[in-house]
């Protein structure tokens, strides 16, 4: 409704919905900044509903995208695999540098290294050249799809490899770090 209303008066519906979502998601912090007595919070049921709707939309989009993609050229597949591997290689130095003075274990560093799957944003942006009628845009879209798949496979393999020796100590260490992050 908000999107349609703002678009009908000549505004940007997408930006207005984004701002509305930011305000809803940060209602408590905004109320503190404005020093209001009434604290604005989203109920857990609303958050759960949002999660389910978001999951449904993403699932629908990826099914739709899968129906559009046809990889008929082996070169696109090879280039996509190479670019996916290069994305992983490009993360090595930043991951190492960002974890120098931390107490992260070797497994956790591997986990961070491989946690860079491409997804919805890349898939949406890959459709823009097709929308604008750019020549060979379908090839670009197919290439991005291959990169998305490769990055997801790298993540799956990396997660499995990082924690193949799960024991109670590792699990407790991860839970402690998650609790610390949640408190921040």
C-alpha cells in the first residue's frame, strides 16, 4: 500500500518502503534517540511472519530465475567457475588481515573465508542488462547464475571442511561467540 501510494504521487515507492522498514526495524533505538517515553518494538510474531514471507519471496525468485537460465555454452560454465574461484582467492588476504588480533581458531577462519555466497542481489542485478535490452545480456545473466552456484558450493564445502571435527568444546566456543555478538 505504501509503495503504491508513494508511486501515485510521483515518489520512489522502493525508497519509501525501505525507509519504513528501517524505521520499523529500529523503532526501539529511534525512540531512545528521540527520548520518548513509549518504546516502539516489533512483536516476535511480526518478526517471525517477516521471516516466513521473506523466505517465500526468495524461494519464488530463485525458482523463477532457475526457469530463466539456460547454460548452453560450456565457456560460460568454465568462466563462471574461474570467477567463483577468484572470488574465494580475493577473500584470503582480507580474512587473514581482519582476524590477526583475534582469538579465532583455524577452523573459524576457514569458515569466515568461505562465507561469501552470492545470491539474490547478484541475481536481481544480473537481470538489469536484459531489462535494458543490452546485446548478449542473456549470456551475462547465465554467467552470474553460474557464479552464484559456485559461490554457494564453495560455502557448503567450506563449512563442512571447517567443522568436520566438531566436538563439544568447538560447539561451546561457537555458542559463546554468538552470545557475545548478540550482546553487542
